[in-house]
């Protein structure tokens, strides 16, 4: 089970890097995984807008998205090397959903603040990191795997990204603030 979890997390690492950078993290992270869904290096992706029209998306993926997420807004699609990525909001929660070229679901990343974090996960973080501020939460869902939470913390002298899954918490990434 741990091998599957680690393999899945490795596959979505690139997506997290994109999401972390988009949310103003201080540290710069780079990762490449040949099996992950990542924005393509095609000329279209390098144009002024990396987004594509919904009509150019696999219809199975587009149908799954509208069936899975009611009341979504600001829907935008990206062409990825191995499929498509939809970015949108539901209420005040940002979402990123990836699909293969054939329209099969790959992962969903929900991004939100501490107030939407499940109580048991929040308690686990707060009981160990009570002096640090939770700045961002990313909830990652992949087929056949339990939910994984990436909790971004900011302390006086450090940034910590925790990975929490199946009741286990680990410091996934740690950065020292510059003085």
C-alpha cells in the first residue's frame, strides 16, 4: 500500500509544484516525472494564454467534470503532455482536475484555507505545530488511494509542508527563511 501511495504521490509531484508556485510560495521547487500529467511544451502552451477552448477537450473528460462538480465557475482547460487539466472554483475552493487523453480521471487537487480542513487532520497538525500558521491546504485525490493532504505551514524561521495520509503525518518539505 505504501508503494502505491508513494508512486501516486511521485506522479502528482509536478502538479503540486505548479500549484505551490501559483500560490506564492517562497521556495522554488522543480520536479520532472515522465509519467505525470504536466503542462505541455507545445507552441500552444507557450502562447500568450496556455488555456484551450473546452471544445478541444476530450468529451469524456468534459462530461465527467460537469457531472462530478456542480456549480463550478471560472472553468479553464490546459492541454497537458498526457491529457488535459481543468482549473476552476467551486465556492471559495480552487480545484485542479487532470484527465488522460482518453478522458480518464487521473487526480483532483482541492486548494483551500485552514477553516475547511477536516477537524481530525487540523487537530493532528495543531497538536504538533501549534506555533506555526497554516497558510494553505491541498487535498489530493487519486484513483484507488486514500486522500492525501499537503498542509503548508509558516513559522517564524521556517516553512514546512506536511504530507498527511491515513492518519500518518510527515514533514515532506522544509525550508529555512532568509534573514
